[in-house]
């Protein structure tokens, strides 16, 4: 959803996560890039379940992807449409979408009230 351009990033959570702290520099960069790419994907918070595309999205060669992908792919799950998703990021997206829709609904109701005053 293009109306939700980003997500909160919590450095303490990120840096204290044992899965992240055990990654090599290349894994760390690829993982972070893929999380960002998944946020911007359609459907939101998903990635294609295809190693060639994941390598390209992560900005690494296929050879490098084959060497670094295991701990990265372990952080994702496969949904019913054979797309990868990150459970925490998907939950974050759903919460952001809920808040966005609630704000939009409240604003719409305010505007309707203001129309009657005119």
C-alpha cells in the first residue's frame, strides 16, 4: 500500500536480535535490503519465492546469494501464494494499515460534519 511509505525501525531490537548479530556483513546488508523491498512489494510485506529474483533484489550475484542466503531465508515463511513474508514485518504492516484506515475514516467523518456547517 503506497499510503504507508515506511515502518518504524528500532535499533535496540535490530542490534540485539541474535539472528541479525550472527549474520556476516553481506548477509546483514542483503537481509535489511530485502526487508525494505518486501515492504514496498505487492502484495505488501512479501517477496517472490525465487532465488534468482531474491539475489537481484538483494543486489548480489547468484553465486553470492547461494553462499549467504540460508540464514536470511530462515527468517521468512512461505504464504499460500508461494510468496515469502517476514512474520514480524507483516504484523507491522497490518498494524500500520489499520491505523492508517482508522485515521482516514476519522478524517472523513470530520469533513462530513464540516460540510453541514457551511
